[in-house]
């Protein structure tokens, strides 16, 4: 099995920032391939985020919002990164995002794993947390989240929403697979 990080087949020769805002940086790297040929690679640098699966009564609390890049509303598990200039540990971020987007507070938070969300264009990854023993409270959404909706969705409805194209978030689906494995439903 490979993937131990020691098999670098592409080497960065130089890098330049093409674009930057408070959420991301886009850079273009001049690279050297193993055969000696040079090329370029575009990379989007974004901070890691936390994704929370709030489980209650054999279903989930999910959020729906308009996603500008795809031009429509979709459902996903609560997720987000620290604001620009703020740093902390993944569990703190998970608790913050859950409360901010849903108003829920988790009595118990369990780390299920770490995944990369778009490793062909970005090094961004995310920590997946299972939230249980939920207590309701007020949400505190960011201005970009003002149209966000939140509701409980059964497991059966979850898959119906996937089939209808209303859950298309790769991170949500990948996190769900970690949950199924954690529950012993898949090996």
C-alpha cells in the first residue's frame, strides 16, 4: 500500500499568488515532473474545516442554504472553518459551527476521522465529528448564512434527498460513510 507521503513525484520549483481574499488563496506553481518535464499546477489554499453530524432519534439535523457556485439550494451537515485570523482545535470549531448554524449544543462530540475534500485542486481537509446529547438554543449565523434553514431529517429521507439531487455535498456524503462505519453498518 502506498500513500505514506514519501513518494513525491512532482516537485515545486516556484509559486506565485494569483488571487487572495479572507477565505482562500489561489496560487500557480511551476512544477518539475519525474520525467524532467516542467509544467504548472493551480492550487486553492483554504483552511481545514469541521463537519458535524448531529444525530438524534435515528436521523440528523441538517442545514439547507443557497450555494452560489452551483446556483441552487442544497442540504448538508453543519460545517465551516474558523474566521480569518482565528485559530483553534478541531473540536472547538465543531462545537462552534454546530451552535452557529443550528443552535444545537452537543453534550457529547466524537471524532470520526479526517478527510480531504478536493485533493486534486486543494490541500483542504476536514475533521468529522458525531454530535449527540443535543440541547437546542439560539443560532448565530454569519451574514452569508442568513438564508440558511435547519431541520431534522430521517435516515430514509436523507437518501431520498440524495436521489433527488438535494444533497450533493461530497463532504456530507463522505462523512456519512464514516458514520456508517463507526456504527458497524459497513466494514
